[in-house]
C-alpha cells in the first residue's frame, strides 16, 4: 500500500506541477471553465456529437497541459479531428508542448503522432471516401497552422527566457569574480610589499645592528660613545622586530598569493639590483666587519629579469641570515654559471662564541618568512632552493635557477594563481552557436513555405476534382439507356466523390439493385444561385438502366 501511495503522489506531482498558490488555482480553474464552455458552445453550433463530454475533456486537458504536454497534445489532436470545438485547445496544447518538451526528437514524435491521430479521427468521423490526395495535404496544413506554428513560438519564448536567465546569472557571476580578483590583486600587492620590506629593509637593519655591535666593543671609543652606540643598536634591533611583525601581518593576510618577481625597469633589469649588485652586497658586509669571500665561476651568460632578480634576493637574504644567526663567522658566496642553470651558493661557518654586549647584539630576530619567500621566488623561475646545516656545524643555502623557460613558467604559474577559489574559470563564449530566435525563425519560414505549398497543391487538386466531376450537357445527351456500362464509363469523366458526395440521396428514387454515379451537369439553364444541375447514371447487370437530370440545392 505504501508503494502504491508513493506512486500515486509521484504521478500527481508529475501531472500537476506546483507550486499551487491560491491565485494560480483560481486562475487555472477559471481558464479551464472558459475553455470547456467555449468548446461546448462550438460543438453545439456545429451539431457535434456529445458537446458536453467534449467540454469536460477539454477542461481536464487544460489543467494537465503543463505536467503532461506530450500526452495532452496527442489527445487534443485526436479530439480536434472529431470536431471543431477542441481546435482552440489544440493551439494551446501546441504552445505548451513547444515550450515544455525539452528534447527535440521527443517533441517531433509527439507532433507526428498527434497529426496521425488528427487525420485518422477526421477520416473515421466523416467516413470520407474521396482521394487521399486531398485528405493528407488539408489535414497537414491545418495541423501545421493550429499546432506546430504555436509550438515554435512557444519554444522561442521559452528558450529566450532561459537565455536571459543564463545571461543574468553569468553577469552576476562575473561581478562576483571581478570583486574577488580585485581583492586578490590587493593581496598580491601586500605580499610584494612585505617581501621587499623583508629583503631590503631587513638586510639594511641587520647591517646596522652588526655595525653598532662591533662599535660597542671597540676600545677606542669612550664610555659615552659606546653608550650612544648601544642605544643605536637597541633601536636597530627594535626596528627589526617591528618590521618582522608588520611583515608577518602582511603575510598572514595574503598567504594564498605568491610573491611577485619584483619590480622591473623599462629596460628589463631589476630595479633593486641583479647579479651585478651581488658585489655591492658583499662589499657592504665586509664594511660591517664580516669576512666574506666572493667566487665567480664559468662563462657569464645573459639572464632573464626574473632570474637576475631572484639571484640577487637569494644572496641578500642569505647574507642577512648569516649576520643574524652567525655573527662574526666567515661567509662564502659563489655564483657558478653551469651549462643549463645558474647556481647560487652561500655558506657560513659556525659562529664563534660571543659574550657580553656582542652576544646580545647577535641575538636573532626571525619572522620565519625569508626562506619561504626564497623558495617561492625560485619556483616562479622554474628553479629550486635547498637550505640546511653543513657537517662543520655551519649553514649552506644553494639555489638552482635555469636559464631557459623561466619567464614562461612564471607566467603559467601566475595564470594558475589567478584562478578564483571556489569558482570555475571564466570560459570564452563559443562562437558559431545559433540563437533560439534563429532556429525558431527557420522553423516558421519552413512552415509558411510548407503551408503555401499545400495550399497550391489543394487548389490544383480541387480544380482537378471539379473537372473530373463535371459533365457537359451535349455529352449527357449522347449517352443512351441500355448502353454497356464499360462503354458509358469510357465516355464519362472519372468522377470525384469529394465534389458529388452531397448529391447522394437527392433526386428521384434509385432503381432497385442499381448502383449510381453523380456528376455536376454543365451547360443546363435554369438553376438558381444556390442550386446545381445534377446528372445521375444508374447501372445494373453491366448496362445503363437509367439516367436522370434534376436540380439539387447546394
């Protein structure tokens, strides 16, 4: 029982899709009553069979048209073939089917079945016996006008509405993506500022701290001078700590965005130094009292802006770390031009034991962002960074930066980084896609051409049927009673039941056991505007037994 109940609920929801608000219920009920009443009235005027049943059926079909568009179209087409009352409902059913049947071939199948039933029910109702050359084109033309043409317009309206909804949703999505892209650009700029502050200001503050620490233990200075130098050193250490905090805040707010490759001048070289600036960094460290050796190996090769800037930043960060974590230890800087990559290596030995103020000066203030930034810089150029302790308890930082493909890899990674999280990338609109208006316009033009062709065909067939059903007066006079039936039929036109079917049962009584043929008699005077001269030929036992000429009302 539960399964039957569930199946019943599913069927009801399918046949009567909601939501059924009070206003909609009233509207549907009023429309169903009007449609049913109109159908009943038309059937009564046209002397149809069971007009009340037709009205009830049409009212029910109106209510079910949205949930079961294909079924309603087929049933309405069958009813419309039996009477003129459901013709209005056929227009509405065609409209609804075109708008609600999504699959094209399902819609085509529904309309083909509907046309077949429309034609068959009309033939059965009227017991038509005339040539199918007239039945098929007339029924097809009428069905195209009453059902297919409204379906095309309904489909156009539905597809246009769906297209507008899709464009509206896409516009809202693009607006959301634009806001997120702007926010992401701000985060990228914050990260770039944080990285530059860490690399440049951090390095300079480390040098100031090292200089002031060395001066603080210089015996040639007076106590007051050493006190001033100590204040300077403490200020440098405090500034360094505040810088780390600011950089940390900027990094925390932009962790999803990789650092930029650095500012570049119009000439294509880094604005803050490249490989050419490494010697300046070494000289600055030496001036601070550090022992730094610079080694250049291999034949120098041109570098891209990203690789040149990354090499400079790597050396700068490595020297800063060495000054902070191993003050007073010897430092080695090496730039080796390998066949396929530039190798940057910075090493420092174990820091000597420090005491007193010098030890305080060497206390490291670390934000934990330096090596992470270096690895990201190397990744954006297609390279890699390795950092770790040496067997001699020192520290080694090495980077491999390839010559080729660096800028392309960076551009590709940058494009990947710009994908907005949680939203798919914006697709380019496909060219060559036809609009729904174009498809419906082609369908309307095709239907108009078909209907015009059917009208021409119908006119030609009607003229031909009229000629076949018309007999000239002189030929009528030449035919004699008693002539063999085959000879008479060779003389008479072919005849057309479509024209002469209304004459059956009129005129004098047909001889017993005879079968007759009727024709429109042309050339006989005396008939009124609503009267026709009719010629009747009756045959029995293979011979003409009677011919009659009389006037029948049209």
